[in-house]
């Protein structure tokens, strides 16, 4: 298993990408995912995952980033559902 090195993207770019994905039909989102996976396989810098039992500062940082990204996407989906219902 490999982890992708953390790269800092401007937060506005990430939000714009997420918003654009919500505007696409599901089959197009699948195409986007396929393209992203292709780019990741071809260009991403990867490092082996440390299998140690302890959490490094980088592990905790990565967990926080992933948790925030998940919470943001879940909140965005909830707001979208509320807007459609109302």
C-alpha cells in the first residue's frame, strides 16, 4: 500500500473542483475519477507507508486533512439535499 505525498493546493481550487463534480451526472463523475486515477498512476509521487504501530505527526496531519475533507463533502452533500428538498 502506498500513500500520496501531501501537496498544498489553494483551498479555493479544491472547492471549485468539488463544486464542479456535483454539477456532473454520475457517469461523468466516474469518467473524472478514471482520469484522476490515470494521472495519479502516471505522475503522483508515492512513498511507502510506514507500518509502525505508532502515529507520526505526519499521520495525524493526514488524518486531520482527510477528516476535514470528508466533513466538508458531507456538509456540501447535506446542503445540496436540503436545497433540493426545499
